C-alpha cells in the first residue's frame, strides 16, 4: 500500500514539473507577451475551432436550451471572427488601432486594455437579456438577511 501511495506522489510531482515546463516554454503561446497580430491570429483560430465544434454538435443534440446556446455561440463567434479580421486589416491604416502602443513590433504594455465592449453599443451582440425580475432582488434580500 505504501508503495502505491509513494508511486502516486512521484507521478503527481512529475506531472507538476511537466506543467511548469510547458508554461515556461517559449513555444507555449500564452507564456510570452504577444503582439497585436499574434494575439488576433491566435484568437481567430480559437474562435474558428469553437464554431466548427458547435456546428458539428448541432446535429448531435436534441436539448432545446443547448441548441439555442449553440446557435448564439456560432453567431457571436462568427461575428467576433469577422471583427478581428476587420481589425487586423484596418490596423495598418486606422489611427485608432495603430497608436504607438499597438504597433505590431512593440509589445502591448497598457494598464488598460481595450475590449470589444469599448467599441460596441450596449447589448448589440445580444449577449444578455435586459429583463430584470424585481422579485429576484426581494428573494436575494430575504436569503441574505437570514
């Protein structure tokens, strides 16, 4: 029994070292500061995989909630892919995206990083339902005062 526990501990420690090595490897895409173009390329690929997986899963599920979520995910991820591609194209000429901090040769070093929400009108991509149930707050108040 002691040998099994010792073996498990050794395997776990080796696993932790492998994870640490992977995170500190220069090939690991999230380890180093990315330029704007590298980041956009990485995220476009990430979103394309999400769209591909969602489109394939549409045929495998009958759950109406999941079907609705998949359709929204496909629509939103496709919208974001197109947004990133447009940003990458206009990055060469658009002053708003081509300031001294967003140059492709300079690593981004801002205390505040602009997000899609900074350039999108409220609720344009329909990420949330704007309806607010007043009884929800009453329930929360009752639960947290107990």
